C-alpha cells in the first residue's frame, strides 16, 4: 500500500474512532469540562495525530491507548456522579467571591483572579457597582454567577402580586421555503391557514426564509432581504386605538389595587371609571 494511501486510511479510521469516543463521553461544552476531562481530550487528540502520521511504529496500538483513556474518563464521570467527595476532588467546587456587597480578597487570590478580571466579568452581567451584589460565586466551570440585593433587582410581576398567563413557545413553521409539519401541528394550524396568511402578506412560499407562529397565532415571516420581518396587521387603526384605551383602563385598575394610600387608589380608580365612559362612547365608532 502506498504511504499516502496508508495515511488517508489511518486518518479516516481516527476520525471514526474519535466520533464514537466523543458520543460516548457526552455533550459537555468546553467551558463545562473538568480538569480531568480537559486532559483526556488533549491526550486523545494527540494520540489521534500519532495514529495518522507515525508510519514507523505499530500505529494500531494508538487505538488501544484511545480506548484506555476513554474508559478512564467514563469511569471517572460515573464515580463523580455517585460520590460527592470524588466529584468535589475531580471537578472542584464553587468559590464565593462577593458576599453582602463585599469582595472576599482571599478567595479572589485563591482562584488567581485579578480585580480587573472580576470587574470585567461583572460588567458582562450588566453590573457596574459591587455594592449592589448580595452574592457572587465562581462556578466549577469558571463562570461567575451573581444575585443582586433585593432593592437592586428588576421589578417582576410576581413582586406586584400579578398572575401572568403561561407563555407558549414560538414555533418555526417554515424554513428555506419548506413547511415544517411537526411544529405546524403543534400550533393547531394547518397548511391551508399558512398559505392563506402568506397570501395576505403577498409572499410566495418559495420566497420564505423563515416563518414563525407565536402563542397568539400571529405569523411572522422573514424573507432574508432588507425588507425585515413581515407581520399581518389584523387590526385597523381604529381598532388599535380601542385596544390601547382598553389596555390603559386595565392598567389603571391594576395599579389602583396596589396603591399605597387610599387617596392614590381613589385617584387611579376614578381615572379608570372616566376612561371606561370614554370607551363606551367611542366604541361604536372605533369598531
């Protein structure tokens, strides 16, 4: 066998074996690899290169080495799942870097992290003031996660006692001009509806780059051009005005229930009643 053909055969064999080994070792991202897994990955890669290019030795023994490394890695993963002590030794543990707005200098030194690097990671989390942080920890993967103090956390509906309706996943129903039957079925719609909506937008199915349907059965279409996204406007300007007035009334009612004083509550509810009268008078003209 010519030497170049032998190298091609070895390389293809290495690729197949590496693919199988990767599937066996799991789908962790590079940032999630433990130290042992990182060493295993480098070693297996080096062995694969040796199998491809070293023509002077018994190259097939490299597959034995890859198999040994793979079994060791799988065994170590199993041990870390079964034992917290082994997991803590192999994968390491999280380290608290900030507590109650104060940086823990000893832990920062322990993780060999400079102050500039810490501040950079905080800025990536949109936090620019250390004193606003209740708790920050460096995870085993090296990522820094944090919890803001109560007074600095963004306002959420649950803090106001509001109960929100469940948000359903937006389904991608078309890609590159092809209808995706399973996601379309998940929406409870069919191809006839989809083609009808595309006709309303004056878009041919073969020109659709991406089409999605949200929880409100609203279709959004991307053509891949500078036109941007196309959405059917099912409401007339008058209907949109009516919907805006009704939303404003609902907001006044909601804010009125959570007012701090009786005076504020009465002012908000009074405004809601007046707006309700306006809606009733204007509704026949806005439908």
